[in-house]
C-alpha cells in the first residue's frame, strides 16, 4: 500500500527483578500503609504526619500496653519501646504531663513528633501483606522490631491513642491513661536506679 509506514517490532519489557529486603520494606510502608519514608539505609519512617511516637523504657511501655487497643502499633528497639500515638500528640505532651502533675519531674519519656524519624521495623508476620524474611536472614542486633505490627492503611489511624478519646465512647485508646501509666513507671524506674546507686557523697 502506497504511503503506509513499515511496522516495527514492539520491544518486550525486561523482566522485573524482585525487590531487595530494604526496598521491599520501604515499598510495604509507602504502599500498604501510606507512611512516608526517607531515602537511605536503614529505612526510616517520617514521624508527625500519620502518627507521633512515645519513646519509653521497655518496662514502662509494657505497663502501658493494657491501655492500648489490640490494633495499636508498638515497636521495640534495644531497651526502648515505641508506642505509636495520634499525630500531634508530641505537642500536647508537655501540657498533658503538667495537667497530670508530672511536670518538672525528670522522666525518661521522649515524644517524637513532626521533624523526627523512626527506624522502620521489618513488617512482622501479623502485618498485612507481610512476607517472611529470606532463609538465613535474621533481624540484626539492636534493630527495630514490631511487637504489635500496624494493620493496613487508614485502619491504623483509628487504633492510635488520642486526647479526643478522653471521656468519649469511640474506639481509640485514651492518650491520658497511656501517658499517666508510662510517666508513673518511668518515675519508679528512676527512683529504683537512684536507690541502687546509693547516696551522692560529692
């Protein structure tokens, strides 16, 4: 046919390589949960957008678990426990501690909010869309791990402790109870350590 263009073979795309462990972890957080990560290794989550974090000693965090719903995400790293709470809670913490009469007391309680990062634990076996680690791979010493992995997408937000749950009948855990319990146990740990050291003779 006059004026017809020659047909060219259509190239087939190359087969996709499976994602490596860190790329898969990043993909899981960004696509399954909609949580932002930052470039680099290890994978780190952006705090303050979808959630804030109460970073406390493991013993204090363990005491607070009874005030959390079964779907409230909780992570651990070394001797610290990270309780995920509603975004904006870090800003409320100083006033809340003052109101609970914990203000001015040196507590081993850190609130992470906007502008901070958290190491991303590999998704646990109970997490939506999670896959088991490759054979022969284990979590490195001191790496973050999920004690209670987050559920899928927006369902996570409804499980986070929030101030608005105070006196309400909603499904969210009450941030006031969580903070009061954690503060009391942080204070007990501090007193225990002080007694163990003996009096300061300097």
